[in-house]
C-alpha cells in the first residue's frame, strides 16, 4: 500500500466546450450549442472523480465568466480546484464542436492567450505533487511556454518523490507550429514517464521526422492523416525508457506494449457510436482507476475500455463520464472483465 495521501493530479488544458445540439447536421447549419466543459486533463480528472478517485486538476483559468463556469463544474464534481490559479490578462479556453457521426467531428479551438498555457513553475511548486500517487501530464501542455517548462518541472518533482508519471500524448495538430515539434518535445520528456497512452495516429506523430508524412484531409478536422510504420514507431517510443505504452484502438479496445516488446490486446465493448470526442479521456480515467486499485494492466485497460464505450454513446465529454456503479454494471452486462 502506498503512503501517499492523494491519488492523482492531472496537468494541462481546460475549456468550455460548445457542442452542437443538431446531431448529424453539417457545421455550417448548426442552430444551437450546449455548454459543457472539456480539455483532456480536465476530462480525465472528472472521469477519475466520478469513479471515486481523489483527483486534483492543475490548470489555469482567466478572470472571466468562462473560468467561473469551469471552476463551478469541477467543484460540483468533487475535483480538487485548489491548484487552479486565475491568470489575469488571459482568457479561459473555448472549443466549438460539431457532431456528424459516424466519422466527422469538426472542432475549432479558441486558445489565443489561453490561461492554461500560462501555468508556470511556481504553480507546479504550489500543487504539492509529492503528495500524489500519480501525475498525469498532457502533450498539448508541451506546445508553448511557460506550460512546457512547468510540465518538465512537474515530472522532475514526480521522479524524485516516487510519483508515477503517466503521459497522455493528446496530439492536437493545430496547436503546434510544426508537427515535428510535437514529437521532438514528447521524446524529450518520455524518459521521465512510466506509462504513455495514445492512439496509433498520436504515436506516429510522436516519432515523425518528415513533414511529407502528413496529409491534411479536411482543414476543419483537427486530426491530419499521418503515414508511417506503427510497429517501428511503437518500438521507438518503448526504447525511450518508458515501462508501458498503451495504444488506444477505438471500438477494438486497446493494446498493452511492455518495454521487453510483449503485446497484450484488451478487447473493447461494442456499442453504437454517437460521438467519439472524449472517449480517450474516459479510457484514461477508467485505466487510472484500475491502476490505483492495484489491478493488473489488462483489467485496468478493460475498465478504461468500458468507460470509453459508455461515453461514445453521449453527446459530450466530462459531463457524461460514468460513475463506478454505472461502469461495473455495464461491464457485468457485457460479460465481465
């Protein structure tokens, strides 16, 4: 048993998410939006809290109504907000999202002068990271200073104090001045990371050296198409010193790669997909819950798959993360772990 007082602290972006109310309608024809909250580390903190985990979020908001909206939601969800400074002169982030199932989910980020990008080394020091069992960091927080240095500093503190570092790759193409910069920065921080989580596309992006590997299919879709040999990319990341790489594979489930090259596939839970946005964050929340319970990686991934499967049937992210009771019932109905 760990003698740490707190379970998990997630570090990175937070936002108000405006989701289309018109499911299946082209973006230009949307008539209205529902106001939710989002940002991968925020979503993961909420997913953990709903499962009963003691979760904190290290982010920042502006001195504005959107920031109040985000903080009020987190407090209702019992996510610790004591590590969230208000940054005067910045703006809380916003995202506008369309929902055109099965495979089009256009989204637009409003992150100019984003408050969460201004989290700095002092903010990390105040967050008391040594008190936690797990620090979850996020790829997008590495895109700009001062949050980039703050993330490296957080991992340094974690490594010195026996706090496990988990990295969610979270590749958001339009948040980087050069796609290759994402990979360079991720590869620099990986030696400080115990477990990395990402999709095949994010893993390819993390190892990309040549800009010709990228094809932009649709300017409105944040995710470009990246060519490459996924097995080569996986092995390259594993060679960085991480113990485990979790590859999220959507409805198929997830795969666990260990540093010795072993692969274990963990089946998913087939459901009818309404909205894939937030599914990966739900997975991370369920996975972290399992790790904190002392489960093996297979069972923890199975819990993650269950969380993700439930969220893809909903039209939002953090607002729809499942409770522990809901997840255990869902898993039992689908045949168990």
